[in-house]
C-alpha cells in the first residue's frame, strides 16, 4: 500500500519538531450495500475509501491529520503539516522498520466482491418475500446486504510495519406491521467477519418470518404499567445494556480523563459477584474481531470484571500514557479520517450457573425483555434509557402477554449490582457503535440475566 522508504520519510518528517512518537495509518476499503424495498432492488451503493492518517505524540499531547490520497506528495505533505503543530527541533535517528505478520484467525471462504450482485439480491428478495407473506398486516418490508473489504497498513516510529485485511458481511430484514393507522416494527440482522458463506448459515425465509413475527406480535400488544420491578433480559442483543451503560465507562477515553463512573476503581467490587464481563477481539470470525487493532497492537481477550471485581479497562496508546498503563489492543477507528481511541470489540457478560427456567420462575411480577432496542447513556454518570423492542409480562413465574412501549431506566453502576441471576446460554448479536473515533462494528452479548430491581417506563 505504501513503500517502506516513503513511510520512513513520513515518520522522520512527523518527528522533526520534537514529537516522541509518530504513526502512519493507511487504508483502502471497498464496500457495497444492496437495499431492497417491497421485493424490488431500491439501491446498490458502492464506495471506495482510500487515504492516510498521521499522528504524533509529545508526552500526552496528540496531533493528527489526514489526506485522502496515498500519493507520496499527499503522504509527506500530511506529515509536515502535523509536525508543524509543534514548535521545536529534533535530531531524528534512522527508523528501522521491521515487518510483522500477526496471522489471521478469521478465514474467509468466499470473498463477497468476487460474486455477482444477482446472488446477493436473490437472497435478500427471498427473505423479504417471506416476511411479506407472513401476515396481511405486514405493510412494508425492507432488506439489505452489506459487504466490506477493509485493508489497513500501520507503521510507527517504534519500528512497527504491519498490515491486515478485514472482510465483513451483514444481512438485515425489517418489517412494518400496520392496523388502524398504527405501526410496529420488527427486525432481524446477522453479521460476521466472514465472506458470502455467511448467507449459507441462515435460511432467508426464516429471517423474514422472524422479523414479521416481531412486528405483528407488538402490533397486538398492550402496554405495561410503569414502575420499579424485576426484569429478565434475554441473551444476544440484550447485552447492549452492558455495552452502553457500563462498557463505554470502562474505555480509557473516559477513564483517563476522570470522566467515568468507574475511574480509580480497579480491584474493587463494582458488580454482583455473579457478573463476569469480557471484551474479546480474538473470537474467530466474530463481527467485532480483528487480528491487530488500529495502532497495530495484537487483539486480546480482556477480562473487564471477574466475579464482580473490576480487573481491567480497555486501553489505547495515548490514554495508556495518561494512565501509566499498557495498551490492551483496544484502539479502533472508523477510517483514516478519524483519530483512534479505546473502543469495544466483542463485549459480553459470561455464562453463569442459573437455569433459564429458574430465572423466569423466580419473578412473581415483572418484565421479560426478549429483544432490546436502542437507547442513550451518559458515560460520566452511567445514567441510561433503553427501549424494549419486544417485551412480555411475567406473572406468577410465567411469561404471559406481550407488552409494548416499555423502556429500562437506570444507572450503570446500580444495574451491575442488581444482576443477581445469570444464565448459562451465552449468545451474541451484531451492531454498529458510534463514538469519537466514528462508527465501528461491535458484538454485544450475554446469557439470560435477572435484574432484581430496575425502573421500567411504560403507561
């Protein structure tokens, strides 16, 4: 992608005004998004992203810049502009770049870009038609297939010279059910760090039916009465609660600046002893996995919380300097245009020892959150608010009628202490996480859990 001599000169220029660290990040990314509405192809969007980001450190001061070209003139010009942000001189020694090969634990059987669009379109159409045929109350169905071929190159003044290729695929089906002027939504999506072989793992008809089942079920649901109650949160995307309400507060980007509810609490109990939480970027072919992070540090399995005790944060190089701690392979960025920082990869609550049936039967009256939606959180205070896309009343230890309009409201540090039952069946789900370094693919997950007490918004 970039020659060794060009990279060495860019690093020398970047260091010339007194920086003690310099980094070159280059990328060439191809992506395609096929969108379908009502069984007809609506749009096929192809995109190419190519450019370089250059960053320097002077202590804990950071300066970064980017150029939308990989031509030598653009790369060297970017390095000079970044260096000009500092006022000083330095004698730059020769930089010895050593190429490192980190291997690949994410095999791709079928590169999506090598297959004609027609095959992908046929798959999405079959899913959409099955969704539409599920019920006369389904008023609209949309579907999409996303493929990304992300190639990155990283070199730095410490001698690193490395590259990685990340291929990801994702399928999404969305249904809208309508009755008497009222609409409800249902959606299913699956993604992985895989190629087109992902489609062979899921029957498109079943994906379509499941999206429509959710929509129709919620269309006929009543409303839950607001109040404080126990809640059982299902596995898979239920893990978005931990990701948002707690995970962001364990990223060094918040912790290093003292803007986290968990800053300074390493080694202390922050959760119920039944809670163990992990961020693992090494899971083969997982949506949020990588071989190396966007600073060239190998991906790691980081135990964040173990039996309720805070064990680790997610750390990048710059915030590691601020904290006096080593990187945990957690630096990520959407593209060369963003400055990298600490982010999650595949973050989940580990399996516990409780049976799912015991969790449900333990609740006299409460909410079963089968499917979670989006929400918001303040990482400083940990206050959050999340929608429940598909919920059911639990009455006398049994899952009863569906309810809609429910939301979960609370504080991250409190919900961690209130998770008092943890099931055995861990499942993960895929999403895109937005933060200061852009939108990145992440997995969330957990087994079925019980939160002994939480505020449920409703009517």
